C-alpha cells in the first residue's frame, strides 16, 4: 500500500524557503573595525603580484620586495587583491626576501593611516 506523505510534511512555497536558510550578511568596506597598528618587527607593503597558492609578491615600505605567504588563519577568511595594503612580518632568516602577511587594510583604514603618518607609500 502506497501512502502519500505530502499531507504530513507541508513545506512553504519556494520564496519563503529561502528565508528559512538565511542570507549572508555583506559587510561594507567602510565599516569601522579595529585597526591593526604594526608592531616593531612589522612593515607596511603593497601587494604587487599574486603568485598563486598562498604566495604574494609585496613591495614593502623599507624598500625590499618580499615573497610573502598568507598565514593559514587569513588564507581562509581574507581575500587579498593587487594593490592592497598589507602588514608584513619579515622572517627571522632571509629578512630581505621572505615574510608573512599578517593583516590586510581596507580602503578607509589606509586613508586613516596616510592621514596620521603611518603609511608613506
């Protein structure tokens, strides 16, 4: 004997189902967030070339061009594009050629850093 189950579980129409799942909230670039001021061993840099995987070529404020990797916690959460301003932590060895990307600054944060004299590129 076949029993029809549609009378047991009634789903709302498709338009209303999308609200059940929820939508992703879009956070704008102008939202104020905590600003990361570089520590003594960190420098500012501009993303020059995306090398693939988790590597970026960054021109740093101290004049060096470093091959930087994106740390694991940032790799999954933050997208870095060309000409983005980032904070770079040089490695203990190969300090002029290698480093880690620690933070990506948004456009309003870069304006604030320029106005207050932190970022001079």
